[in-house]
C-alpha cells in the first residue's frame, strides 16, 4: 500500500482540508444552498437549477456525501437529498475553530 500525504498531518488538519475541499467548488456551494432551501431535492432539480449535466451533478453529490453533509432518501426509483444538520454543525464548528485558533495565534 502506498504512502498517503494525509499521514503527514494531524486529524484536525485533514478534517478541515476535507471540508474546505468540498466547499471549494462553486457548483457544490450552489447545490448545498439549493438543497438547504428545498427539502428532499433530487438530481433532476439540481440539473434544472444549475444547468450542469446529470453526470456532473452526480459527481458533485458524491463529493458532498463523502463528508457526510447529505442525507439520502429513496422514493420509488429516485434519490432525494437533504442536509444532515448534525454534520453541517460539525463542519461549521471545525472550520470556525481553525479560523479562530489561527486568528488567536496571529495576535500573540
């Protein structure tokens, strides 16, 4: 098994990087916002809202799911997405803590 660069960094640094990587793409930001405003949103609604193709939307949804920010519900043959509020709060806490600690260190 190969060496991962993630092993060079602590868990907190890797977690901040994972969250901000997902949030670092404007399409994902737009998708997260749309899902938060429209509970039980499906891929077709995101295609319509963003103008991106279905495969592109699916790839972005996969990245957002990797950090646990989405809940999925199956209705018939369709998947519907909503925001996992517990994970949203965790993401917000982790990223906020990073900035607060960085600011405190700058002011020393």
